[in-house]
C-alpha cells in the first residue's frame, strides 16, 4: 500500500497502524450512529408520526439500546488502549542501546545539529555542527539529546513518524533508527513565534560510505588521525595503557 508520506524509521509502521486502528474503530461507530440518526429522521418524520411518542427510557427493553452499544464502544477503547500502550512502550519508554548520539538544539528559528564526528563521541573537539541539516547513517540506532535555546519547539520528522517537544531548560533524550536512504523534511511542530513556519530543515539519511565521505569532507584531519590511532592500537594494544 502506498502511503502519502513514506516511512523511513523502524517504528513508523507501528505509529501508522495505531492511526489506522483508531480511524477504523472510531469511523465504524461514527457511520453506525449517523446511519441510525438518518434512518430515524425519515422513519419517524412528522407526516408519518404527527403525535410524538412519550419514551421515558427507563424500561429494560429501552435501556438495553443504551447499554449494549456502550459496552461495545468500551471494548473498542480497551483494544485501542492495549495497542497504544504496547506501541508507546516500544517507542517512548524503551531506549535501545545507541550506535551514535547526536545533539539537537532548537532556537527561534533554526535547528542546530551536533554530530559526534570521526571519534563517535559527542562533546569532543571533532564534533560537527550544522544548521538546518542533519546527517545520519541508515540502519543505525541514534539517541538524540534535544534542547531549546529559547521557547517551546517540537522536533518533527514526518517520515520517521517522530515528534518530540523541545523544552527550555531540559535535555530530552529520544531515539530513532532510519531505515531508508534519502533526504527528508524536518519541521518545527510547535508554534514558536513569527517565523515558526520557516523553521524547516532536512535530514540526510546516508549509506555508511556516503556518511563517511561527508564526515571526511568536513573533518579530513581528524579522520586521518582517528584511523592512525586505531591502526596503532591494533598493532600494539598496550600502547594506550602506556600513555596513561
Ligand atoms: Cu520552532
């Protein structure tokens, strides 16, 4: 089935399933209720029933028409809640171990992204900072540390089915795992001021080779240093200890 917005994260299908389930169960009862309403409007129209019947709604054969649909709706609610809890737990309560961590800072009106750089450690000298451009590798699990410099914003990646508020004074940790290469939209989903609508960015989901090439193009010196360090450590594992 072709969706209007494609899916590019490990949990996108779960979120779509949840939306579809709610639409189908809610839609079913909506059409049943509307159908009955329109049937009654025509069946008991004034020309056929000039004198209105007095129905107190207290006899069991009358109250059952309230009770049984009510129970059926509650059963649907329980089905929705059960799936919602399972999916919410998997997406928001669980934090799978990361392959890499990025820092995202929202401000009026741009997104600042901090990538860990060649050493894959955030907060070190080789970090790569960008504005309105996030680069990630496909099929890798990312943690993000989301912050805001000023007001409430919301980090939204429609192809991931991900949306997370950025709250000033807090660092909010979340995760995602891209499953498809390409360039997709990032938007701010929280009214944050006059240029809120212009707060758009792009996520570049790259193959490992393309991602490495991007890192190398911005940090050529560190990439070489990192590779040298790795090869020396492999040749002489005790070297690291000696240095300490
Ligand atoms: Cu914003």
